[in-house]
C-alpha cells in the first residue's frame, strides 16, 4: 500500500468548501504534500500569492486543471480557446505544476462532426505546444469516459490519447484517471504503451449505481474499480509520481466537513489505492 508521501489531493475534492489557501493549509494539516490546483481558485487567490503559498507549504503541484476544450471550439471560439490555453501554460509555469491537464472538449454546438472535433483537439494542442515547451510545462491529455464524449471529452480512450502523444511528440503525455479508463479492455497494453508519458494518476471510484455522469464520483473503495491493480500497471509503466485523489461529488463529499473528507482520503489512500 502506498505511503502518505505519495498522496496528492486535487482541490476539486473540496471544491465547495475551501478556497485555495484553505485547501493548501488543510491538506498540509493532514500531512498531504501534493495538490492539483484549479484555475478559478487560482484566479481568486492570485497567481503570485498562490505560488508563495504552495512553496511555503512544500506542496508538490501535481497538475493545473485545466486547459484544452478544443473539440467544441470552432469558428469565432477558436482563437479564444488558444489564448486561454496559452494563459493556462503561463499559470502552470508560475506555480510549478508538473503538468497542465487538458480536457479534450466535446462537439461544437449543433455539430455531429466527431471526426472534426477530434482533429481540432490535435490542432489545438499543436498550437500551444511550442509555448508549453518553451515554458517547461508538460501537457497531459486526460482521456475521458465515453459518456462525456458529446459535451466534454471526445478523446474517449487512453489509446486515442496515446495516438495524440505519438503524433505531437515531446512535451505531451497523458493523465490516467481510473474513473475514465477502468472499463477499457485495452487498458493494460495502453498503459504500458503510454510508459513514461504518464504525467498524472487520478484516483477515485466508479459507483455501481452512479446517479450523475460528472458529479457523483465515489471515494476509493466505495465502488467497483480495482484501483491497486491499475496503480501497479502505471507504476510498472514507469510512473513514479503521486496518486491524486480527484472526487467530484455534489451530493456527498462536497457537502461534508472538509477535514473529514481529507481524513477519509488519507485513510482510503492507504487501504484502497
Ligand atoms: Zn482526472
């Protein structure tokens, strides 16, 4: 079982309870030394203040969430999406994030062109890649569960994400989130194929009776995913970073005392990851 030094918490896990400052201080209070930061919370805090806050608490910043959303950005929205991602690259560099996490985006409004949406994801990443390389910011493509293909994540498998990495080259990798990939019959070989390009490993659980596509993720151990097996696969592939707990949970974990949530994350990281 992994030790607490391997535990990071994505701040979305306490999204409704804590600001960035409260999250950094709260996680540190429980001995957690890694955090993934969200851009809206970062903006509230201020990038410079956030950088000092994270440094003062010795936090490893496992990721900045999130960039991307190129799939649905066509026409007039395209340049805005590129500009926003370039800003995200600067923010990721400023807080020393290990990666800028990219969500692909879905279809453009009214569109049925899935092939075109996926092509835009490749074009969008290619457009920001020179700036990311210059800033030393790795880009982590996060494949998403197929149920969100229309509105969030048209890169629906780790295989598609690996294809993008092959096409785009240096500076692009993947974020493996058990929630999104656990069902995939090709998971073992695609994790091995990703190898050292695995930039982040996200843990949570799939609840067998899940009630929401996005906002009903389970705590590790409460669902059906064999998380230790997937962790061993990513470690065997060469990943030696942190295990990042990322739980969107509007009706459960976001309504609890955040100190309790973090305590449960620490305990389940030991027993169920
Ligand atoms: Zn994730």
